[in-house]
C-alpha cells in the first residue's frame, strides 16, 4: 500500500468516528446553536482555506475568521 492510500484511509476513518460521535452523543435540548458571528467566522476560515494558494488573501481571511471567533467566544462568555 502506498502512503497516500494509507493517509486517505486513516482520514476517512477519523471522519466516520467524528460523525458518529456527533450523532450518537447525548444531545441536550438547550444546546446553544451557531451564532451569526460564529457562522461568519466559519465562512471566513473556509474562504481562507479555499484561497490558500494565494497566500496574502488566504492568510488574511483566516486571520479575520479567527479574530471573529475569538470575539464570539468572548461575547458568549459574558452572556453565560
């Protein structure tokens, strides 16, 4: 087996385990959903990963996403 095939196999296995944990763990009724700020930060991070080949744009988008995520965490900790 080639190392690339092993890597893909392990990646798929980890993804299946993560999905299983999400769906089969104890779900609480009062789960806090994704806030609009967290969704926006998630979008910026995904855009940064997509435009990763253009380093300046990719890293800038990743940085904005991380800053927004930190702001969201700070805002949620004050509310809770």
